[in-house]
């Protein structure tokens, strides 16, 4: 049974990957980091399998009974005064493992000054995005594999233009409790626009993510290793600001080799004291660090850190992610045990 599920998963993924390579996509907000823990671990971590219902927005296979009656609220002060947040809740509706998960992601782009084609002021306008998801996961009987899916309804409004779409996430997760080892594969944002902004339908930001994490034996450390954007191998680009010009005036572009491109798919993170009431999270996003670094200047791009503290039935979390010397974001989270 497990082999059939894995085959079906990769068959679906390979079909969509072929269609998406080289295309542009809309609804990019679907790939925003949705909670402080994920942000602190470098972003797009999909291998946590515990109480936090927010992680199921990225990986529906992580939906489990520990999430029962857990409410998670998260807020991010993003770049350029953009604000966005997520809310997630899970409910165990029978005595077995029937857990239903619901989540919402919203983005508020703020107010903009309007001008016509001649530069004359017009009325102000705003923009925002919302995605509502419902998810469920099941354990494959007599195995350590879990499969899950999210159904998402997406709404976006930018000035006078609006759009509506639907998408699904499909995930498979291997949880080996004897080694405290989790391995995950997730295909995200498989779907389509139902109503375009203008005339043409645009593709959604499909992404294929693989992850592995494990708690070190007898040491309170859990490491995470993630491979992002695996639907497309070549995700690097030559930065024109790093071009070199010799004495003859000949320009040489930045050289990006096989190893450079491979590293840009990687995210690494560690959790200190993962099972205690106080956790510390550290992460490094190699693609972010390489693309946003400044020549001959230490900018700490790609680094992120955070912590979480549990107070009775509340868990407070905060993280800080560095993008460059001019840009960083703070992430705030609150998890409430409603039992």
C-alpha cells in the first residue's frame, strides 16, 4: 500500500513539474513563511510533527492528534510595511486519528497613492490576499508513513483587479519514532485560477519540497535539512552587480557552477531543547544568503534566529530573519491550548 501511495505522489508531481518549468506564476503569497518557528529555522521547514497546527499549512501530512484543540495565531511585520498573518486550528473528531485542520493566511499590502498616466493624483487604493485551507491526514495502516492533503480557496484583490483560485497540497511523511526521524515530501499549490485578474489565466507557484530532521540521541538538539524548489534545478541567476571588467573593458558575468546551484536549494536549521518549555531556533537559508549578500561587506543575509517559551497553556514565540543590511523581518506567534 505504501509503495502505491508513493508512486501516485511522484506521478502527480512529475506531471505538474513538466508544465511549470520556465513559467511565471501568481499568488506568490502562498509561499510566505507562516510562523516564527519556521522562519527561525531558515524558512519552509516541513519536518515538524507535533502540537503546532500552523505547520500543516505547509505540510498537511503533519496533521496529527497532538494538534487537537490547538489554536495558533501568527503575525509578521514584513518588508516595505507589508503585514501578513496566519491562523490555524485542528480538531480531533473521534477517538481514533480523524483530525481536521483549518488554516487562513492573509496579506495586507497597505495604502498606495494613485496616479493616472499623466502623473495626476487620483484616489488611493489598497491590495490584499487571502487563502483559506482545509486539510486532513491519515496513517497508512501498519506503516510509519502518513499522507495528507490541503484544499485551498484563494482570493486576491489589487486595486480594481481581483482574482479567485483553488489549489491543493499533497504530502507524504515518514515518522520513525525509534530514531526520532522525520522525512517529508510535499507538492504545494497544485491548482488554477478560476477568475483571472484581467484576461489570461496565470499558473500558480507550484513548489516541491523535501525535508529530513532528527533529534540527536542523548543531546537536546534537533537538526533540520530542507531542499526547496526541487521542481526546477536551475534556480540561480547571474547578478549584474557582480560582473567583473578587465583592463581591456571586457565584462565577465558571475560564474555559477553546479555546486553553487545545488547549495541554493538548501536550508539548514537546528532547535535547542526541542522538548522543553523553552526552545531556541537557528537557521540559514543558503539561497537567500547568496542572492542578497553584498560584496566585501558582512550583511548576515540568510541568517535567522528565534525562541519559544511555554507558559501553562500558552506558547509565545518570536523570530528575526535577516535578508540584507537594508531589510529584515520580525515574526510573532501565539499558540493556545484550548483543552
